């Protein structure tokens, strides 16, 4: 057996369990969801026999365009804000002294020590009309006594950013920690401003971490339904809320599967972009290093 064949065999043994796991718990369930989307629903909450396109035509609900638009813009804005906050945070943490770096990382991870639902309900208590935050804002004349901080899309946006910001900071920090900062110093010595060196050298050098952070925020934000359900109210529904409603309240599994398939296709777009970026990464890194030289 040649060295190349041994290497391929070892790679197959390593990647085999992961591929099997993805096949059983991701690919097959996704195909089942897509298949159910083409099945008719029964009056008793089951899945009927035969195949139909009627479920897809039912997606022409006049309320869906507004819900889809709300889902998209909330997900995009929360992702952009998280990236704008995560990049400087990751940079500062990576450049901090070892002892301070450990403390900063601990502060980023601390929210994970509390249950997700408890954190969301904590925000509901904090933003309650009779809560301390509302009373403080009224006392400072920053909002009127009849203003409400709950049950609107901007509250959902705030809580989504709070929830997924650590998922953006950690991959950016992981990439920033491995970055060669002598490239920035070389660019500064050659006359580049600090901002130009940051945008032309540092950002391309950590682009994998940035793209990972984008996916870690954008994908779960698209499927959020607990956050808008607790702090958003009926006027802040997202696609995830409609999927949950069609599944547990209406018991219309084909309709829920059709919405889930639509959401899955929306998630696959940034994944494909990330895949293309992954293959372009060596070229981008060489350009960044060439600019430093």
C-alpha cells in the first residue's frame, strides 16, 4: 500500500463518523421535510397520501410577505451590528495581555452559564412598563410615561443582538489570535494609516473568522421564534413563529414543512457564499501580505 493510499484511508476513517452523523441527523431529516412539503394535510393533523403542489400555493398568504421581510431585515441588521461590535472586541481581546485576555473571554462566555429562556425573560422583566429601566428613562425625560419598551420589532432586534453577540465575538477572536500583527506594523511603516492598515490588512487576514461569525449569527437569527414570542408580541412575528404555529397550534405539518424548506433555502445562500470565500481565502491572504510589503 502506497503512502498516498494510506493517507486517504486515514482521512476516510477520520471523516467517516462525521459524514455518517451529518447523513443521519441532517441530510435525511432535511430531505424528509422537503418531501412532506409536497404532501397534503389531513383534517386530524396528519400527513395525507399522494403528492400535491397545493401546500406551496398556500404560501401565498397575504401576511407572509410582511413576516418574511421582518425576518430578513431583523436577521440582517442584527448580524451587521454583531459583526461591527465583534471585530473590535475580538481585536482588543487578542491584543490584550494574557491575564486580562482570560478575564475578557470569561466575560464573553458568562451569559452561556444561564439558561437561554431565563435570559430572555430577564430582558422582559427589565423592559417591563413598570421596570427599573423604564422608570429611569421616564425620570430622565428620555421617554414618555405611556411609551412601551416591549412588544415591538426593535425590542426583538435588541435581544437578538444581545443573545448572539458572543457567537460572533468568539470566532473573530479565534482568528485574530492567530493573526500576524507584524503585517500591520509593516503597513504603518510604509505610510498606511491605522484605519487603512486595519481594513486592508487585518480584516482580510481574519476573513474566515468574520464569515464564521456571520453564519453563527445570521442562521439562528433567521430561525428565531422564542425571542419574538416572548418580547415581540403578535406584531413582531418571524418565520420561526409561523412554523411553530403551523406545527403545534394548527397541526398542519405540510404547511410547516413548506415554510421550513423555504427557510432552509434562505440559509443555504450564505453557506454557499462562505464556501466560495473559503476557496478564495489563500488568494485574499496573499493580497493582504503583498499590500503590507
